[in-house]
C-alpha cells in the first residue's frame, strides 16, 4: 500500500474545465497540485473538484472505462479474448502473474478513486451541498472496495475460509502515516464496511437524481447489487424495491433498446453513468475498440458456448444491430458503439433483475415472475411461465451481456470458468484463479501484505 500512496499523494483534484483525449487524464500536468495533508479542502468548491477527480478516475481504462468490465466477460460463457492485439488473453486463460499489468493497474486505479473519496468524506466542511458530496464519496468508496474484493478476495477459492478469507485493505483515510502499510481485511470485514458506508451515505443525499453522479437511487441500487452478491436477500430486496421507487427511470422499450446504447445524454433507463465526451474519452483504449473495432477487437463472443442460443429469434438483443460479424468473429456491436460512449454503471433493468432474484430467494416466486417478464415484454421475447433460479439468471445473462456482470453471476452461484477457443481447459469453481493475484509491487512494498494462494 505504500506503493499506492506514493503514487496518489499529489494527484487528487481534477478540474471540470480540463479536457483531454488521452487514455489517462490524470497526469500531474493536468491536475491541481496540492498537498491536502498540509492544506485540506476548505470549501464546497474544493469538494466538487475532488468529486470530479473521483469520477474521472472511475472511468479510466483500468477501472470502469474498460478493464473491470472486460475481466468479467472474458472469463465466461459470453466472451473470450482472441489475442488480436495482445490484450486480456492472460485474464481469460487464467495465466495472470503477480507482476502482470492488469491486476497491478486496476488495483492502483481503484485505490486512487478511494483516495479522492476519503478526502471528501473526512473533510470538516458542513452544509447540504457538502453532505451530498460526502454521500457520493461514501458510496464510491463502498463500490470501489466491493469491486476490489470481487477481483482479489479469496472467498471463492477452496480452502481459504469463505467469508473469513483474505479480502482487501479497507482504506478510510488519506495519507494517514499510521496506515501506509495496512494488512488485508477479511472478506467478512470488507462486507461489513461496505454496508456501513452505504448506510452512512443514504441520509446525506439531496433530492436531485443526476444520472452522471452517484445519487440516492443509485446508492440503493448498489446496495442491492452487494446484497445479491453475498446472498443477503432481504437486504437486496428492500434496497432494490426502494431504488425502483425513486425517480422516473423505467425499462427502455423494445423500439428504443438499440438506440439507447448509441445515443448521447440521459435515456429512460439511466440511473448512474460515467460520462465519456467527444473531446474527453479513453480513445482507442476504451470499450468500443476492444469489442467492435477491427484495429483492436480482442473481445469476441465465446462460440464454444453457443451464446446466441440463449436468445429467441425475435429478441431485439440478438438483432444484427447488437450482435454482428467483424473480421470473421461474432461480436458485441450494440453496446459501447463509439469512443464517447458512457459507461452505464447502473441502469434500471439491473435493479429490476436484482429485485426479481431477491424476491425469488425470499419466497415470492410470483413477484419474481412479474419482474422478469417486465423485461421480456420489452425485448420481443416470450414471457416466462415460471420464475426459478435458472430463469432469473438466464434473463440476467440476456439483458446484461457484455456489461461486466457474468463472471460475478457465475461465481456467486458456484460456477467456474468455461472453455473457449483460447482457454481449452476449464477451471472449476474453487480454483485459485477465481481471484486475481495481489500486485507484486504491493507485496514488495508492504510487509503486511499477503499474496493470494498459489500465486
């Protein structure tokens, strides 16, 4: 963790006026240099700058701008890396090492997000505007640690203790000299801290539901996401129900499904998106290039798993506008259609599906059926006649394909990684490769940091 903090001490606040087409707009030349230990934030404007930097870091390539989403697709029955430009093959085939770039860059980037969040959370500034920004930061901190835990925690690795396995360090302070080399918290502790941050945030939010920022609706949605991941079904049900009752978002209709992914600006199903602008985006390193473009295009449909068979012929999600052939490979071409495509961190349909699964698991199969058929009714798909676990998970796969959900849905249900044209041997649930390695740079720089099993 010393390695992390040495990198983030001076890159903290990003101005809204800064624009860049580089893959990482966080170079020192583009950031307001300031030692926040000696000169802490003192105005709401300072907090706004820190929040802007927090969101900018979230949408960077190693996090929601590409890599986190791709990690959760190329290890599944949805997609794999064909190694067209040398990207993500080691992730998809389970050949990552502790010195590899992907686990190192994502670990560092997510803790950069946490650094900004902590500066906001721990500021002494008061008032409604400050409270709302602190609420955003608390949720961002919770989500960041949740994403770290899913990647690096060993709770899905056989023999490591389940919820008592090693998770990740839950960092709550900025540049605390007594916490520069923290040990890893247990998974159970990280889970507890995530819920605590979410619950602390909820009373602080204002009434505005700006889809380009974390708001009360997206906070409840994230809580429901955490709940279904851990099997906390009552928590997930209540959080999803509350989220669905806030705001005016709804399921995008069949007629607008394709265009909703290509359009700019707020859509009827927008809940929380990280913005990519025409003059400020991840460029050739973003999701569009890795999915649909021919100059990279490493991530293609896993044709050994008969992916297209999950859709009926008339289902808009199978249409030629969503799935197509480029350079001899079947590809996702309907989601992330240009360089400036926003990352849809949460859309309304995910909350519906979270609610459906939580209803099913708490004994309300009829309610779950109603919820999943709200989506089939708007996709040209046949309505389900029964709600069971298989149908709920199938509808999640259909609706959320290529958006970074599939690996988590598989492992939380005890499934490992299937074969693909590049990964000809599957590895079962419980394999050590369910978790990424802790970056070797962190092991070298922190005597308290323990490496994951078998790396």
